[in-house]
C-alpha cells in the first residue's frame, strides 16, 4: 500500500457497493472509475491516478487528490452510484471518511419494485449523475426538473425523488403506467408522506392523448405546510407527444434508458417503431424542444442494435453538443449475452 502523502498529495480508496446483480457487480469498479473521473471535473481538488485495485482481496477504486477533500467535494462524491464507503490511505491503514449522500427518501423507494427488465437502480443513479454533471449547477439547492420520456415503471422517477427533483415521465405502455401508479400511491401512504394524487384523462386541443397521474408531495411535513413541495407526473402517452404535453425549454435534464425491445415504442402514425434507431431518430428532436438551454440529455442504450456513432449523429442533428472523449466513453458494459449497454450525454447550447 502506498503512503497517503506520496508526492505530498492525499490518497483515497472507495469501496465498491456490493450489487446483488452478479453481472453488474463485475462491471461496477470500472463504471465507478469512469463516473469518478466525470465527477472530478466539478471538484475544487484535482483528481489523478484513478485506478481499480484490490486491497485485502476486496475491490476498491483508488485515486490521488491534489489537496485534502473539502466539505463541498465530499458532499458531491458522496453521491457516486456505486460508492459503499470512502477511506483515506496512509501509514498502512484505511481511515474511514464520512460520506453524506443526498437521499431525501428511504432506499426502499428504489429497491421494492421487482420485475423483469427493470434497469439496475445503481446504473440508473449513475446515468442521472453524469447527466446532471453536464449541467452548470448539478447539485444546487434549486429544485430541478427531470424528464424520463421512456419511463417504464419509474426507476428514474424514483431516483429523481431521492434527489429532491421534480419529475415527469412518459410511457405508452398502459400496464407500466398502472403498475407505477399502484406502487407509488402505496409507497406514499405506507411512508405517511403528505401528498395529493389525481388521476385522469390526458387531452390536448380536445384530443385524447392518454392518461395522466399528478402527485404533489413533500417528504417533510413542515415543508409541506410551508408549500415547499415537489411534483411527480406520469403521462401514459406516446413519447412523440412530449412537446405537446410539456412546455418548450421546461426541463433541466432528460434521462432515459432506451428500449432494448418494443415495449417502450411509439404507436404514432406509422405504427409501433420496432427499431431503437427509428424511435430515437424521431424522438430526440421532440425531447430537445422541451430541454432548457444549458440542460443535458443522457441516454443509455444497447450498442448491439445501434452503434454509438449513429446515436451521436442523431444527437448532433438535433443541435446538441455531445460529451466525448475520456471517461465519457468508458461506460460500456455487458448486461447479458444480447445486450452491451453504453451511455451518452449531450448538452443543449445555452445560446
């Protein structure tokens, strides 16, 4: 073990979260390393020598900092998706460093739901993190608006709640809408969270587009009394209607896990779009219209059905600036034999 003050700079090690998913657990150290490098751009201290290591037979991500991590830097790093514990290295020992992850709700909000095809909640958090980090003030006190336009059963919406964000989701699958409505209403009641919930038809210009669920809540009773609430909205509607149900330039971040099959497709006009390539080519320009200037769009997808360069071209044609090079291109990982998942983040120019 190297000394913590090698070259006069402190050294740290992150213990990787023990994921229950065996395949994801194998990828976690590499993903945490790339995520840490993205986080590093927003820190006061400069990080270097980020590497995967084994200490006592256990996997860690080790890094060097140009200065001891300050309060703000630690607060940011506490939100790394696969961070289980943080230690400072020195004199042959690991000294625990207190972390304070931003978690407004109990973790069961993310873990209770179990169903086939659920996106790993650690990866969902990673995708939300790197998309937020592409914006100017990623973890500011101002409540941001997150949109998942292919939200399925709401894993991304739940992560947004954990971060205290306003959240909106769209999905065309009625069963997913009904399953999420039942889950979130039950969770809010069981946790005795002060809230209002209304369900009804979604119409625009007298045309029925689908159904909607509108929830306003505060995880703290005093905040609810003071009117410091958050909004959670789910539209059971075609993703290509996103710019019809939401105002232009209204979302700070758009985060979505693109479909690997047909379950989250679009039924508009030409029938169900079976190809993720066709779906994203049609949807990205629509989503971009509701994204604020300076806002970021993060997409994860299966590269075996859509090469990265083709998705990057779709994003560029929509007028977005794609984050490329370095850690931004180090998130690819195997999900199963048919799925090699990657992510891409792009920013809408501020002017």
